[in-house]
C-alpha cells in the first residue's frame, strides 16, 4: 500500500514538470495559464493515469474486495463463536439441571428407604422425572366419541351383561382367597406373564387394555388361544381411543368388540414399533416423536403369512367399566357423560351404599372369575423408582403435589400385608427391567379419592 502511494506521487510530479515545460514553451502562442496558481492548473497527467492505466484501477478494486472478504470472514467467525458460546452455555445449564434433578430424585429414594412408615423399597432410576406440565393437547372426534358412548351403554343394557352381573352377584365373597395371582390360576396362558414396554409413546392405555383382552381371550379359550393382540393396531387405527399423548382404555376395549384386533407381539400380524431405547420409562419428551411414527396399516407384516389382516382379527363381546366414571365428549372438557358401571349397578340395587370392602370384593370377583382388568391411577414422582414391596405415596403428606401423570396398568391379583391391609398386584408397561421384573404391588387407599378407573371386557 505504501509503495503504490509513493509511485503515484513520483509519477504525478513528473507529469507536473512536463506540463510546466509545455506551458513555458507555448507562452508566446497562448497565455491562458499565466497568472494561474499551481493548484488551479489542469492535471492532465493524473487524469491520464486513472483512465489510461487499468492496472492501477484493478489493484484498487482488489483492495476493496479483499477488505470486504476480511470483513465477511470476521462476521462469520463472530457468529460461529456466538453459536458455540450459546451451545456451551446451554450444555452447562442442562448439566446443572440434570445434576439438580438427580440430587432431588436421590433424596426421594433415600426418604423412602429410611422412613419407618415405608412398606416398599426404592432404587434410583436415572429415567425418573419431576412434576411438569407438558400441555400436550389433541383434538377429539366428538361425533365418534358420542357414538362410542352409545355403543358402551348398549353393551351394559345387553342380556349378556345382565348374565355377567348375575354371575358376579351370586358368587360368594367368602370364597375369595386372601391372596390371588392370575398367573398361577391360568398357567396355560403365557400372555399373563408378558410385560409390555410402551417405549417413547404414551400408549399405556392401549398396552394395558389390549393385554387384558389377550389374557381374557386365552382364559376364555381354556388356553387354546395364546396369541398377544396388537397394541399397534389399536394405537394406529382406532380414531377415538387415543394416541401417543394418552387415551382411554375403555374405548380401546370397545374397539376390540366393534372392529376386532389382529395379533401383535414380535411374530404377529402387527408388532409394536415404537422406540424402546429412550429410557425405563421414556420421558414424555419422547411422545411427539412417537406420535409422528403412529400410523394405521390394515395389513400384516411381510413375515406373517398365517392369516390375512381381516382373517387375523379377534373380537370381544362386551366392554365395560367396573367403577363409576365420566367420559369427556367435547373439546373443552366441559361436557361429560356418566357411564354405566358394575359397581354403580350394585350400588343402585343395594339397600345401603356399598362399603369400601364390598367395592373391593366386586373387583376381586372380576379378577378371580374372568381374569385381569385395567387400573388407572395418578403416578407420583417416587413411583418411577419402585423396586420392591407394597407401593404407597411416600411421604404421604401433600403427595398430590408430586403427581406427574395418570397411568394405566394391568391388575392380575391381590394380597394382604402383615397388618392385613389390602394391596393389588399389577403389571406395568415399562418393560421387565423396571420394578419387580415389570410387576409391582400397590396399596391404593390414599389414591382412591381421585376416582380410580377399572375397565375390562369379555371375549366373543
């Protein structure tokens, strides 16, 4: 840059001297330059330099482009450094959040294991979570929901349901054992031992209700029907049952009656395809990804050649709820319909309102005579760390603040603890690595004020 400037100044002086000689030599012919200041004289040499020497102009342009390039490079570097800085900052924030969460969850575990009031043992689960509002919302097919309400009410008014209620009523509660496990009573039904892993989808409603349907189909066939029905079929094709953000097990059981369900599991017509590598259990953060994978395919997988999709269907004959409950039928959640229920029926026909023990006996009769039912209950933060024993919210004080979501499981039996207190035996849908090989025991006495839901159905 300095050399170019110096050369330009030398060249300019040479031309200036040349112009002065030109003026002096032509003084007699033309005196127009006399009396003019030096700076007022024409600088023809400079004009000739700029217009007649493109190499200097090119160098100036190159210099300009070089400066622009350097500026762009600096801006890009600043942007990249900013992105890296923000990424690093977010990573540090996330690490702190995880550390704080683990510290909190370990305190829950320690509290359970150290309390003399606790009847269960906890083990730290890195996939646990704190109470958080995910605000997942889905649209309801209002017309279809109302149609299902009519169908369910029709089931309850049927002759088959009346016969079923009579069978429950006439079975003496005194003949119910103090301890019962459906896996022991019906050893020819392998589905009773199955533990589903719902993976990265909030499909507990389908996982539990369809395994109940599979169990009851096997029990009804005296062990000849051993297939697992397809959770995938219901999750993808039932428009009113639900999706990866949750759903209604009663509607799923009604779908079994109305539409039928094909076989599932690994070797069936429609195996479960949701991702299972995201945790035990997977966090609700994974549900949007699972929802994108959900689809209705009315055909069997290529490896399944036993039946066509239509031929592979298994049907139920009834679907019903045991405990009185309401079903939401509009988008706002304001319009709800009270569903007919088994316990509601016996409460109406009884001279006095049913006691808690009588209600439990009705649920026990369903389990003992016909097989598993579903149970929906509010899950607290510490439940995800369950390892063994009889679960109950711990600490019991203000446990409502620790409820993270409602969850549906499969009831397969009951028992009594050393203090003669009732507990239920249930199979979860978090896989066999969770809890007691996928199972758990629960005392629901503190949770019953929320209106627990029990649903099931009968095979064709």
